DNA sequence: AATAATTTTTAGATTAACCTAAAAATTATT
DNA sequence: AATAATTTTTAGGTTAATCTAAAAATTATT
C-alpha cells in the first residue's frame, strides 16, 4: 500500500490536532488546519479510513489507528530532523526552515532518515525546541512552563517556542531571545499582563502577554 | 508559473537524450526513457510547449528552449549535489543514492541548493564522476577516454562510470575499482575484446569489453 | 419540542498525469 | 510510386486531489 504526500499531510494534521484537544478530530478542524474545503476533507477521510489509517464515523470525527499514528510520528520525526540539518549544517535561521522541511519530510526511504539522524548525532529536539521522536516512535518529555506563568523572581532556561511563525521568531532574534538562554521574570503589569524579564542576566525587556505565552522554559 | 515534478522529469529526460543524439528528441525515446506510453508523452509535450519550455513540432520531435535548458540543468545540479551529500556525509554507497537523489532533486528553494553546494565545498563531480553544473549552469569538461580504447601499456586515473546500475557498481566494488584509482591496460584479447588491466599498480583482473567501455579514465 | 444555526456529507466538476485503442502521419521497403 | 511498417497523435477513460453548491445530519436556541 502506497501512501501519498497528501495523505501523509492529513495524518500529520490529525495527529497535531488530536495532541491538543482530546476529543475526536472534526472535519472542520482539519479543513482549517489544511486550508482546504470541508468537502475535500471528507473525501480524504474516506480514503484514509479505507486504508485503515484512521477510524472514521460520519459526522463524528476521526481518530488515528495504530498504523496512522506510526506514520504521523515518523513524518514528524523526519520533519524535525531535516529542520535540525537545515539549521545546524546548512546555517539557515530558525524561521526559514519550515517550508523546506515540509518538502523534505516526504522523501521516502528508511535508511535515509536513520543515517540523517546518526549524522546529526541523534538530536532530541528541533530548532524550535520541539521533541524529535526516536526511531521507535518514543517521545522525550520535559517539564516546561510558559513564561507568562512564572512568578516574579523565578527564572528558567528557554527550551521551546509555541508559535513558529516568521514574524514572531524574528522578533525574538531582535530582542536577543534564543533557545538555551536564561529568562528571569522581574515583574508583571496587572493591567495587560505584560511582563518585564531579564535576558541572559543582562538585558531587561518587556514582553506582551501574547509573547510570554509562547515562550517555554524549564524552571530553575 | 509553477513547474510540477512530472514536468521537471520530462525536461531532464529530454536534456539527457539530446546530450547523446544531436537530432531532435523523439516522442518514443522519451517514452522509453520514462517508462510511459507514447500517448502520455504527447500529452506532456503539449503542456511543456504551452509553458515555453520546449519547441515542439508535431511528429518532428522536440528541443529544449533556453528556459527549459536552464531548468533541466538546475535539476541535474540538484540531483548530483544531493548524491554527493548522501555519499560523503551520510555514508551511502555509490549504488544506493540514485532513487533518493531522484526525490531530493525536486525539493524547491534556491537558497537550499546554494547552501548545500557550499556545505559540500562546491564539488565539481558527483560520486559517479559526472560533472555538477555550477550555480550559473556552467559545466566542467574533462578529457576522458574509455578503458576499452586504451593501448596496451597505457594507463589512466578512473574518473567516471557510464553505467550507474547497482549490479555494475557492486561488481566494481568487488574487484576493487573505485573513482580515483589507477588502471593500466596490460593486454587485449582480440577474440572478445576483453582486456587485462592492472588496478592501483597491484591486482590484475580481466574486464569484459562491456565493462571496459563503461569505465572512463583520464590518461597519463 | 420545534426551529434555527452550524457542521458535515453528497453530488457534480475540474485538473494533472497517466492509460489503451484507433486514426493519422511519417518513414522504409518492395 | 505504391504499399507496408513504424511512429505519433487523437479520442476517450481513469484516479487522486481539489473545488462549489446543495442536501442531510447534528447541535444550539428559542
């Protein structure tokens, strides 16, 4: 059985939606995530159900089967490994790699991804701090907290960002925020929930609530 | 204007056929090269002509336009750079990389290929000794001769192989023949045109005419 | 509970890339 | 030159992946 690029993309979208919400994944959520008409999604869901990659009940939404889950996990593994390659080896910035990885993840061949993983030194996180499942599909979990939830005085090491959009990442570059730096919360303004933080023990900046919610740190 | 993967593959096939024969490239040659029905080729030729990538005259064959030539050259550049990456960086054998490169060559993004080229140190030849056009589409030419045409006593450095098929390449591995080694022609058997050669100044082996024709050396 | 609003599916089309079979054009052979 | 053989094109279909518009099912609201 062959799985097409389009099918892979649907599986990945379903996986990612299911990750957030724990109910069945609805047609419209998928349509929104994929920028397609709901009718196209219904079409595809039938095909994926046919191939036993999802459990699909009309009007009730879908769930990945074990096979579907495995495929989606592998796809995410490939995507994130390619992102590491693009940043670490080719020198791309972290806001430039998404679209390329989106293409590279569909290149077929087990040995390729295993060798790439090896070449990169089995990285466990991608350039945005997202975990990379290993060859057996196992995830590495970390105890991360949003900067927006720190108490004044508390600090942590930046280990992830929730928003991967270019403008956000470039803004972080501009204010000197990158993975691995220390962020200490100095104060919170009650009115708009913006926070004052100290970066790397040096610069002090104010972050809007929206920005602070998108920064993930490991406390301590 | 978007160029699809299928279109790219046709352009590449046309380029490669035109390289060998200097007449117009005929529908059936393309069909043979691509393993498709002649009717499918005609279909595609119309589309490529529409997009000004080929000059097409019914029943008369085709020729690449400047745009078509540029696209085909870039595709070959991408293919061969990826092959270098797979062999040099990921440790694949030279007979394992074709299919992967065939997929990787279709990943879109100028910066990607330029950075890859840079990462690899601007290689001018791929793992089979084929030249890699530079970013401006310029080729490196070499004065190569087939081992089958050497005179007894003459020697050369192996710089290329004409057949890229796995069985041939694995046979070469087995008898210790790799790019860069020295090959000296000792004797030729008139009956079947097989040749006795000395490899790296050490081993002596007999090569069939077919094998000798597929080995390219620079004399001296 | 009936009706309104929303979501999802079905119906019917479109496009790219393929196919087979038949027709047309070109090339080779008597 | 006429006919035979070959090559190429046209005609008509198929499949995956998309679409819009209409119908059906579900959910929310009076």
